[in-house]
C-alpha cells in the first residue's frame, strides 16, 4: 500500500517525509478515518546517545507527519484530487520521556481545528509500546503560487 507521501509527492526530497531523499527519514503516513498514522523504525545514527532517539529527529517525525495530516484533511475538505502544498507555520514539541531507539515508533495525528480553507491546527503524538513519548501541536497552512514551497511536491 502506498503512503500519502508516495502517492502525492513521490519526487519530494524533504528530509523527514520525502520518498526520494536517500538520506532522509522517509516517513510513510496513512489516513485511517479521522487520524493519520505512521510506523517508523529508528537506526543507531538517529540516537542522541545509546538507546535513546534524538529530540531533533522526534521533532522532524512529528512535524512532517502532522503536516501531511493537515494536507490530507484540507484536500478532502475542499474535495480536491491532490493535496495543496502545506508548510509548517509553527509547532511545538513536548518530550514526555526518553524515546527508546531500539523499537518501532508509532505516530498519530488529527485535526484539532480547521478554518475551512487553508489553515489547520494539528495535534500529534509519538508512541513506543503504546506509551506516549512526545506530543506535538502546530499550525499548518496551504501555500499559494509565489511561495518557495509551492511546487515542492511536484
């Protein structure tokens, strides 16, 4: 099954979610009802120190995953065939506990609030073994022609 990224932005080079970035994280997000989920497996070079995932990597995972949650929701709300290119306006991460780097992580995100057009507030979380290790809240917006990211998804 193709992820949202593979379906709608196969040539994206984004570090977090770009399918064509060989050195990227290659997050694969899937719509499941009202939320978007992903499973991702860390490697040793993603660690802050032995056994613990780096906070910057956690931020990248949640940022990209929540961005795709917004893009998916906006696309469906506006009855579009493909998502508008969305970017992060702002987001915050709460690191709740050390995130083990020797297990899969599960990402979940959902729309908290939507303006009906181009802005979505998203809440997300990163879990290991059903324990929340980090949470995220952010505002993600669809960009218009003239914005540097407008064509980034191809």
